């Protein structure tokens, strides 16, 4: 450090000599521009031209002394008075002209007059007085000669300023030229051969973000809750990169690629981040859309650059998120041209992935939630050897995910993680994270020091059903219709064996819905005809209740009808659950029908499907009306209770209808305490049956 300090120049004025002013090429451009402007404004030279203002008294004296050489009238606004050279050097009153420049013709006086006529009259009078003064004591012949002698005639001159003479246009042209030079300099002079970040040559460079030992990812497998099977698959890849001989000694080869497939929010990208944090090897991360560019050939060039860089840093991992942006099946779109560049990018990706050897040490991870639209060549063995399904978490996995996201929160002792996991069927990892964050925000809004169970249940209500809107104005008649609609759902579902267990019913507007019923669906992998039929009957209970009680129907059952219609069509056309249509399925898992204009069945079959769907829905609707008609008194009692309390729970329905004997010995039930403070929001999850034609059912 001592030696280095001696070599440094002394500091001036206490400044820091590390901040040295460096030469910049833009300085040259600025100096040239200033010089050009100076030349334009000063007439194109560096001479000592000077103009001095004067009065008419001084001009009159100059004329009478015969010192004026010429007069220029500029733009009929001023007069430039030029003095003879001899007078400049001989008379002291013109000393400033002589000091300014050695040539009298280069400096002058300026007299500004009001009008040109007034100036001409004054000038003629002054010249006449000068001649008369010269005739004193002269002979008649001399007087005549003096009076006839020529005088200095003013010369009219028209001058334009720099801006009037096209200077502004010229300045714009200069600025445009300088700007173009700067842009060219930036594009072509960033690094060797324009290899810098802003270079024109970087369009074909990969945009992948590199994580290595200097930019290590802190996420590990401990931060990924659930997904046990998926973690085992990717942990094997990480283990291969750390201990390759363990596999190669037995003749095994690590998979060249692994594709993470699953619904949105299930943790595919998080799992890839954990791989980056655990592998301790260079990790390239980019999105499939990063390959897409408006320029032809750029996508393929970026693919080549990515794999070339990866080979140099092997062993490493390449992660491509949302690979369906470039991996869509080729030739599926009838409109060509726009997709040619995407297909070229995909072809280059297929070529690069197929060209790796088993010992190259480069592994490709990709993620998508639309695996059915990917090109078959991309999914074949040798490219993506493994497809790792990342599904929605089960109850035990949801419990583990809750434990991860509850770590940073200050929780009350009453928070039951098992109960929360039961109340959130169908929630993804991202949904659970949102529930925890929303609960913390609700608790903070209520000025609490801990996040309580009530806050979590309110958060689930908020996410599933939307924001509670108690200020929404609803007429008493509409409130009565909504109450009977929701009571119809609750009554029918209570009387059916395979309907989902009821948790809570409310007629408080929430989101776009005017009323809602919360259910706790059973987590099952397959569904029978009887189960789907009972679900349809329960869904139509709201519309049936309106018709049974009021003798008329409303638009509030739009979402119910939409849900039932889709379910009936799926039973008939997809699942083969209709005797007339038979055991046939017209479901296309490949997605090829997306681009076809025809149906995979005839018009006669289409009519048959429509007929059977209508019969199925009508039968469910009639059964719902029959149940409500036979239990009309209990329906009225439940609707009145709902209008009085606005929110009723499972215990209230049980008090009206009696115990639900279908739940004996099994079936998921919620454990709640009617006397607890949290009872109001208990069970807020499952499926929301909306009572507004604008809203939709929200499966948890």
C-alpha cells in the first residue's frame, strides 16, 4: 500500500485523486458544434469587426467634417456609418475604431432612426449645410463646383439573422448528425467487435441469467414443502452433477432433460430455484419468450449462443421457464408466416439438445403448464427423458406448505395448521402463500399483535369468494329471493348422500356474487355417476327453490346452469356415462382439435348428445324440486333464519333438518366450536355457489 501511495499524484484542494477527469470523445463533438455556431453568428470569421452606437449629433458632425466614407441603410431600420481611413488614423475622436482593428472599413458606427424618410431628410439637410459651409469665401465658380459635387449616397442593404437565414434548420441538421454519430459510436464501440451489452451485434446473444458461485441462489430443497416425488427426481439430477462416477461406473447415463409439468402456482419454478441452490454448479435461467424476437433468425442464434456458453461452463444446468412459448407443436396453425421464426427457434433447440453427449455435463430443465401442446419431438427420449408431474398438493402436502409460509408470521396459539389444510382443498402452493400473506395483512389492519385463526379464515373467504360488500344496496324482495336460493342449495345438498358437506351459507354480497354457500369437497381421484348426479342436483337446488317458492325464476342461477351444463356434457361426451351415446369419449388430450373446424362426431351424434344432456339436466332439476317440495316447511324455516342472521353454519342447518346420516362413519367434516369467536368465518373454503349471474363458481 505504501508503494502504491507514493506513485499516486499529490491531491489538490483536498480532492480525491481517484476521481480523475477522463477524456471523452463527446467533448470533440461539442467543441466542433460551438465553433460552427460561432462562425455562423459572427459572419464566418474571427476578425475584430465592431459596431458602436451613436447619435444624430455625432453623425451630423462626421458629415460636416467630410469623414464619412459610406453609409449603409440596413433593413430600413438603422444606418451603418463607415469612416474614411485617413480620418481614423489622424483624428483622435476615432481612436476606438483604430484600437479595435487596423482597418477602418471593418468597424463602424450605428445610428438607429425611427423612419427612413426622416433619416433621409436629416441626411440631405446635413450634406447641404456642409456644402454651404464649404462655399464661404469662395468664388462663384468654386461655389458652383462645390454645390454640384456628389455627396455620400446611402446604400440600402437587406440582412437576415442567423435564425431567419435557415440557421434553425441547419442547427437541427447538425444535432441530428451528432446524434447519429453518437448512436453509431455506442453500437460499434462497446467492447471488442461490438460485444458489449449495448452493441448492435447482441441481438443474437442469449438473455439467460447466470447463477454461479458469485451469484448463488439461496433457495434449497428445505424451502420446497410437499412435492416429495418431484423432489426425488430432481435431487437425483443434482446428485449426478455432484457425484457423476456413482452412476457412470455402473454404465448408467443421467437424463439429458427433465420437464416439470403442472398447474400454475404448484411450485415448478421454485423447484428449479432449489435445484440451482443445491447443485452448486453454474445455472442458466431464462424464459421461453426470451428467445422470441421480431428479427428473423435471432431466436435460433440465441439458442446456439446459450448452449455454446453452457458447454464452456459444464457441468451446468439450463432452466427454460414457460417453454411452451417456443415448444408448441409445429404445423398446427393454419396461418403460416408469423410462426416460421418460432418453428426455426424450436428446430434449433431440438438440434442442440440432441447433440449433447452423455459426458458433457449439461442438463436441461424446463417448466410448463401446457404440456399437451408441446411438440412430440421435444418430448421424445434423448431430449426430455423425464416428465415430472407437479400436481396440486394433497392435505398432508398443504400442511407442510403452510408450515413453510407460517415461519415468518407471529402466530397466535390457537392457529391450527391441520384445520387450515383441511379448509383449503384444491389450493396450490401460491394460493397458500397468498392466504398466509393476506391473513397477516388483515391482522395488521385490525391492529393485532398476532395473526389469529379468524384472520386466516377471513383470508380464505377473501380469496375464494372475493371482498365482502355489506354496503351494497339490496331491496327486501331481492334479499328474500337470494335467501331462498341459497337455502335451496343448502337443503338439497343436506338431503343427498354424495353431495359435498355444507360448511357455511351467507347472503352477504361478496365479490360479484350476492350470496354464497361454502362446501368441503371430498378429496377423491375418481368420481362415480351417482356422485356427479348428486352434485348436479345440489347445484340446481337454488333455481328449483325459486320456482317452488315464488313460481318464477331469476337470472341468479346463471353460474349454476353453466356448471351443470358443462358437467353433463362431460359425462355424456367425455366420460362415456350415458347409455344412449355409449362408452365413447370425444375428448382430445393431444389438443389437435383446437385447430380443426369440425367436430369429431356426426351431426346425428351431436343431436343425440344434446338430447341426452337435456334429459340428464331435466332429471336432476326435477329431483331437486321434489326434495324441496317434500321439505317445504324446513326450507322456509332455513330461509327465514338466513334472512335474520345473514350467515348460518352447519350447526344451524343441522338444527333444522336433523343430523346428516350420510356422514356417519366417514366423509370429511369440519370441527368447529359454536361458542368460539372464530365461528363466524369457520369453514371458508371449498366451492362458492354464487347467486349473481355475473359471478362464477370458485373452486378452492
